[in-house]
C-alpha cells in the first residue's frame, strides 16, 4: 500500500494506525524531498494521496503533482483503490478531468459535514452518522468529476466527498487527523492562522474535543476502504 506525503506535517496519522492494525504495510513516498513517484502501482495494492500546502493546479511549480495525477488515472484504469485526503482529493478530481480552484474563503477548523442520502447505499459510508464534525484545512475546492458521485457537503464547501468508480474516494476533509498532528500543523502554521483570523490554541482545544468522538467513524471508513485492496 502506497502513501504519498506532501509535507512534514502531512503524515498519514490515523490512516496508518488503522492499516497497521489490519496488518497492511504502508510505504510512504515524499516527493517534496525529491523521492520519485512510480509510473504505476505495480507492487502496490492501492494508493492514498495525503494533504499538503500545494495546489493541484501548481504542476509547473511542483512537477510531481502531474505525475501523481497520472498515477491516479492509471489506478482508475486498473480498478485499483485510491483514497485522497484534502489535497489528495483535489489531485484526484483534477486527474479525472474536474476543475480545482481557489475557494471563496478558507475553511479551517472543525465544521459539520453532511452525508448525502445516497451514501447509505455506499459500501464504505453506509451506516456512518449522517452528520459529523471533522477537521478542515483548505483554501481550494474541487468539482465532482464527470461520472463521479457527490457523497457529502458542508455549509462552505458543496463538494466534501466524492466517489468515482467502485473504489476511488476523495475526501476534502482530514479524516486521518489526530490531536498530535493537529498540534504540529498549528505550530507550523501559526503566522498563517493569525493572518486568516484563526485562533490556533482554540483549534487545538477543539481537536481534543472533536477528534476522539470521530475516531470510531474514521476507523470504520478506513477499514472498509482497506477491504477493497
């Protein structure tokens, strides 16, 4: 199982914990450290694209993003499972022909996500609470790729979750987040948070209130997705 990490604080977090509990090894590639992106998923059962400060439309500045999009298309053509988290979801949308652009304003904090009723028929999301509060940290948004299906939205971002084919899922939110990762992100982005009017300490406190309650849901979703590998 391959995980592509886009920055120091963009680690797999809870996703790694869940897969480890299932006995599934996770290989992490860090292209921002000049580690090469494979041309295909030969030798891997699936792909997860993590979050990051880059934008999906910055391929000229970060050529590895173009390679990641090609890898998503290759996985889709082979029927391999792909999971995208925040930037990862935007890269998936772009790879599959949908627009990714700057949003009306940044969505940072712990906000409610609402599942569409169709999600109750989805093999990964069925039975999950119709509304839940999760971590958001993004400025870009994506459209749903043609042939894809929207599964969730929030007040600020209409497209929070999509499915494409039988095993490709893009999540605009950070279901992999842990309190420890959130602490690191706040410390790493303190000046930016002040610029956006976000109280970092309040964010850390919210993480300790919201993330434990979400852990069961995240574990269920990641486990079900992993069963497709």
